[in-house]
C-alpha cells in the first residue's frame, strides 16, 4: 500500500474477527509507531498491549463500573459540554454508524447495545493502552506526542491489514484498566486502541467519516 492509500482508506474498525493477532505483528506495528516525532524527542509514550483474560477482565470491569453508576475516571481533561459545531460532527458520525447498523432513532435497546459494545472495546482481540510518563502531567505536549504516535500506530496497523478504533470508552473506568493491564503509577492513561482483523461483514466497518473541506481546515498566508 502506498502512504496515500493507507491514509485515505483507513477507517475506524468496530467489528473484529475472532482470530488472534500475532505478537510479532503488533511489535512490528509499534516499531513503526514510535518513529513518530515528539517534542525534544521526549518519546513520552508507552504502550501496554493486552489480550486474553486480562482484556476480558478490563471489558467486564469497565462495563460493570459504568452500569453501577461509578463516575467516569478517564485521566484527561474534558469539556463539560461539547460545543455546537463539534457536537454537529459527533451527531453526523453517530447517524452514519447507527444507519449502517440498522439502529433506529427510537431503538433504545439497540443504542444501549452499541454503547455497551464500545465499553467492551468492540470485543477486539487486542487493546493497546497508550500511557505517558506522569512527570509530564500538566503539559499539553505529552498528549500531543501520544496522539502523533497513536495515529502512526493505527496507520501502520492498517498497512498490514489490521483494523483499529482509537477509543476512550474502553478506559472510562481507569482503575480497572490500571489494575488488569498492570500499569504502574508513574504512567498516565491517555487512550486505548482496540485492534484486530476487520470483520468485512460488519456494516459499521464500511462507514467513511466526512472531513471538513480543505478551505475550512487550512488558511494560506503570504502565497499571493
Ligand atoms: C481520542 C479519540 C477518542 C475516540 N473515542 C472513541 C470512542 O470512545 N468510541 C468510538 O466508537 N470511537 C472513538 N473514536 C473514533 C472516532 O469516532 C473516529 O476516529 C472519527 O469518527 C473519525 O472516523 P474514522 O476514524 O473512521 O476516520 C475516537 C477517536 C479518537 C481520536
């Protein structure tokens, strides 16, 4: 695949085959991801790759905690209320996903089932938990650098036929993730990436999200 093909064709994958991912392949993908640039080459990112029983315990604990009403304990700052412009984009992708899955607006059970799937990281065979060194907590650079590496990770995975969805639903109950993935206290949990072989028959996997037009995304100054 060319670089353009990887970038243009990659989509978030939310339905996976029940087929293990070889550790050597994940190592190959991470080796590419860590080629990402970082501020002062700090390489603050760390990846904890979880599969099998520990991952099942994360799914179960995350879901149980949320259903029991335990507060969201994701370890990054969030908006209290999503601004209207961004909320519009969120609604657009949700409509596309629900449309593909045949989940109607008033289908409460169908919607709940979809949300629960998210809390289970879409039952992916692998979850890569991205963390960064706690000594950098409070700087915006560490999340920026983790984002660069995580984007590189999902693109590298895609180039090898693996599908991913970067997700924060899976780390909603961070103590469970920390305990089961054995993440030390000197690490801040940034995000997780559900990874596996895409199930080509899963309708949501075909959804292509829209991007704002180039003239909305970029301004050019001094070119005339
Ligand atoms: C930081 C971050 C958090 C995300 N969290 C979730 C999530 O919790 N659940 C989910 O289904 N998708 C999640 N996504 C995936 C986005 O919805 C997706 O990237 C976006 O809609 C664009 O679609 P695409 O990845 O198919 O291009 C997340 C993506 C990012 C970058």
